[in-house]
């Protein structure tokens, strides 16, 4: 998008991505990869990036009532967590 087109957009792409980053840090780790990809284009976004950001917002709206209940009452539940920290080497 040109600078003029960016200035006339009804929504602030950078603001939306910033808000999504806030959600990732606080509660919504499930959107971390999508937000990381959106963040790559903060200074050179186009219609494709706008559409991708809208898809993330639509996903959030559709999954706003989902959650993970950890109440400590069930003893037979086992959790497995995997991480990949080798990317920094």
C-alpha cells in the first residue's frame, strides 16, 4: 500500500497487531504464530495482511468462550509440554 492509502484506512493495522501481541502475552498463546507473521509486515502491509489480521480477529471472536479448566480435582490427567529452543543457536 502507498503512504496515502495507509493514511486513509479506517483501521490502524499496527494498532490491531499491537493489540494482538498484548493478547498473546497475556492469555491467547494459540494465536502467537499468526501474530508473529503479521508483525513482519508492520511497515509494508497490503490487502493480504489486512485480510489475515481480520481472520485472526474472527478466530478470536469465534473462540472467545473456549478455555482450559485446571481445577486440581482430577488426579488422572497428565499434561505433556514440548518446547523447541534450538532456534537460537
